[in-house]
């Protein structure tokens, strides 16, 4: 994610730029951040996740959208383009917009080197202020790993981690099960925390002996 050259923009300037530009930007307290171009694996995961969710939610009155749909985090100061957004029931739009919703139930971000800190930190902190949001997924694209944050009854957030293609996570609020093999079906990432096969490591030590 790259910051634009101009330091501060009015909210109206941001929307005007977005309406004319093919590039998407996040808006944060007057600053614009151009969203980094996605890798093929990033796009595959995003499209497949949205497809799997739409198939599972078709009869439940919910829809999954990709990053063309913007989310309002703060009416005056913060707008973002999540990779995947799920809304149940009618879309509730920000005033004067038909491309910006205020009632996401689930948000998913596919992590990259450029956005990882933002997605984990500032953006997640802001997402947690959205009253309707119940689930947040952080998805690695270089290895098999999904972090599932779910809002508890007391308002706290519970983290569950999954790092095997055989794993499945259950999204209670949507009453659907998400299989990692479906999310990663078109990519071939290495297993999480296992970047070198043991036999390759042993062979390397023998070669250096």
C-alpha cells in the first residue's frame, strides 16, 4: 500500500478521485493510500473466497463482495476497500454513495508484505468499531494460514488459527463452514512454518560438511 504524493485531501476530494480513477485508495484522516496491485495468488484467493461464501450463503440472504465495494469505518475520517466483504440483508449505504456500505458482517483481507502491518494494526482497530462486524479473516498468500477473529458476546475478540489444507473454520454468525482447501485451491503455497523440507535441510548440511 503506497501513500499518494499530496499530503491531505478533503473527503469530497477523495470521492471525486475515486470516481475518476481505476486505482483504489483507502482514506485515513485526510491521507490517501493507493492499494498495491495484487499478485495472481492474491486475486485467486480473493475470488475463490468470495465464490465459496456466496455459494454457502445463497439461501441465507447474505452476499460476498470483493474490493470494488468500499466500507465506511468512520463517517468523516476513514474509508477502506477490504478484499472481501459479507453483508446480510439489505445493503446500508453511506450517505450519498451507492458503492460504500456501513453494515459489513464479515471482512477478509489477503495479506501482502505492503499491507500486513496496516491490516493487522490500524485497519483492524478501526474495523472493530463497526457495530455490525462479527468476523475478521487474515489470509496469508505465501503459505497456508488463516487467522479468524470473531467477536464474543462481551465485545472481546477471539482468535483461532488454521494452517492446514485439511482444516475448516466455522463462522458461527453465518452458520457456514469454510474449508481451507477451497480457499487455496488454485494456489500452491508451502505449509505454514515449514519452508524447507527436513530431507532438504539434511542434504544441505551433508553438502557443507
